[in-house]
């Protein structure tokens, strides 16, 4: 790869992770992504068995699709979605009000510095966010801190090792108006998936942060990896 391409990928990855970009571009992402990875959210919802009154945290909740899906299915549990983008939090709150869901709230926080007491949550979930954290290790140790002993983390991310042909299928379904498919493929290949984590990396990061019994969960419906781990 040429030096200029490497430089461009580094620049675009910086932009990809910038809070301001999520403020401005979040709605476009939200509009395109949810139908494509709904199967992943459904599998988390099926797997997460929650006690009555359980407290659940979602890190990098975006428009809040997963928290609201879980909140709707578990009316006796309580959900908190955090996101560092103020606009994403507003979008999630608007969506919550539209769906008339009251056991869920959203707030603007950075996962690297959570304003919650130790052991405040029974479980935490996160989808597609860790690759954007400037310090994934710190984000995971923060999640570990706020989960109760015996509680679990379910975390999913775009799979860095997705083969080109699978990614091409995903690009066809993702399609953004006026963006040529070839360009979108290049961006997803090099900037999104290429700068993401593999299943091994995600599992290693969870273990390094102090989670135990790290289990890899197959994701059959989209090119993501997922792990479940325990405190
Ligand atoms: C790819 S979106 C995923 C959103 C949502 N989880 C979903 O399933 O669509 C990544 C989200 O992570 C948020 N994010 C990135 N870095 C963060 C951080 N350090 N703390 C909290 N949220 C963060 C972004 O603002 C964005 O909304």
C-alpha cells in the first residue's frame, strides 16, 4: 500500500472516532445500519436473561436501538444508555419518547470515565462502539468496575477479519445514496473493518481488562464478532 493511502486511512480513522462526526453524521449511520444488524441485537436480547429490577448499562448506545429493544422486552429491568455524542443521546431520547418506553434513559458520558458507582449494574452491553474508544482497555476496565461481581458483559464489534466477498455483500445492503459502491467498499474495508478488532483481539482485550470465562459467540447474521465475559 502507498504511503499516501496509509496517511489517508489514518486521517479517516481519526475522523471516524471523532465525537463531532457522530454528532453530525450519526443520523445517516443510524438510518442505514439498524436493519442490517437487527439479527445481532435479537441474539443479544435472546441471550440476556435478566432478573426483575436488574440494572443494565449500554456503552456507546447511539440512537438507543438495542437498549430500547431490551427495555421493551424486560419491563421490570432498568436500562441506561450512554454515548459521548450529545446529538446521538438526543436522537435516542427522541426515539424512546416515540416508543413510549419509560424503563430506559440516555445520557452523555464517555465510557472511559463513567460517572457510576462500583457494581452499579448487573450487566453491560455494547455494539459497534469499542473500535472508536481512544483507549479500549480503559473503557473495558471502567465497564468491569461498574458491573456487579457475577455480572456479565456482552460486546460486539465489526469483524476485522471479514473476507472481501462477505464485506461486498454487506456493502450492497448498506448502500448510501450518491456514494459509489466501490468507494464505500474501500472505506469499510480499510477504515471501518480494517481498523476494528478480530474475535481473538476482542476476547483478549476482555480478558486483559480482568473479565473471566470469556466466551466467543457466533454471529451468523452480519460480519460482526461478539464475546460474552463475566466479572
Ligand atoms: C458505530 S456507533 C454504534 C451505535 C450503537 N451501539 C449501534 O448499535 O448502532 C458507535 C457509537 O459509539 C459512540 N462512542 C464512541 N466513542 C465513545 C466513547 N468513548 N464513549 C461513549 N460513546 C462512544 C459514538 O458516539 C457512536 O454513537
